[in-house]
C-alpha cells in the first residue's frame, strides 16, 4: 500500500481576496461604531450588520469582541501609510493622506484617537497605541532637539485639521480643494518635522 500524501487544498485567489474584503469590511464597521459609541455598547451583531455579514463570520475572522477591538485600536498599519514618505516631504504627505481619507472614505483611521474619551479604560489602550505607533514612531524619524515635542505638535496640527474637515465639516475648508489645503497647511506641519 503506497504512502498517501496529505496536502492542503489550494485556496483560490478569489477566495483570499473575498476573505480580505470581508475582514476589511468588518474592521471598517467596527471603527465606524467605535467612533460613535462606547466600546461597552457595541455588540458583535451591530458590527456584523454594519459590515453586511453574519455575526459568526466576525467570530471566524477575529475570534471574539476583545480581539476585534484590539485590532481596531491598533494604529500600526494606518501609521505605516500615514508616515510613508521621505522626511523632506512628509508634512505634505501626511496632510494629503488625511484629507484624502476624509474625502474618499469619510474617515481617516488616525483620527480615531479623538474618540478615546468615549471608551473609558479602553480609551487608555487607544491613547497608548497612538502614542507608541504614531507620535513616537514619527519622533524616531526626527533629528535635532525636542523631537518628541515637535512630533506631537505636528500630529496635533493634523488632528485639528482632520477634526475641522471631517467632524466639524467647516464649509469653507470643505469648499477648498485638497491640493489648495495641502499647499497652505503642509509647510506649517513640515516646519515641526525639519526646522531650519
């Protein structure tokens, strides 16, 4: 009797894409709800309904509510895209990235930090992740004195812009083009990153 080779059935590429799209929809739904409700008030059923999937599918991909929200409260992947530019043009990149996220997706994941007060002790996790994964990571790229302070000032300017554009919805700001706002705002952000 010959030896049987056990092999994993191959997963079609379309299935992987569908799985990634489903996980992405669940993440977006959880972020949306987290920006509007306290953590304790959000159910997996509400996340599933918002994502257009079943609650068991949320469990399949994330395991439980705590694991889902640990993923949602991380800024790691978002910070990578947010900070993905050479230092000399980083201010412009961050302003454009934030505004494009607001205009095209109705949110920028970095702005989740403004909702930390809604989440009690979980808000402390959100704050700690934000400091380590965004502000401290930016600070590590800066040279010269007061790098940590300059990083926090730059990020603070961006959060203020995001709040005014996406949350307060300033009508004159929203009437301007992203290119125009970037042209005006990026030099002030860049001045903290690469001071003369």
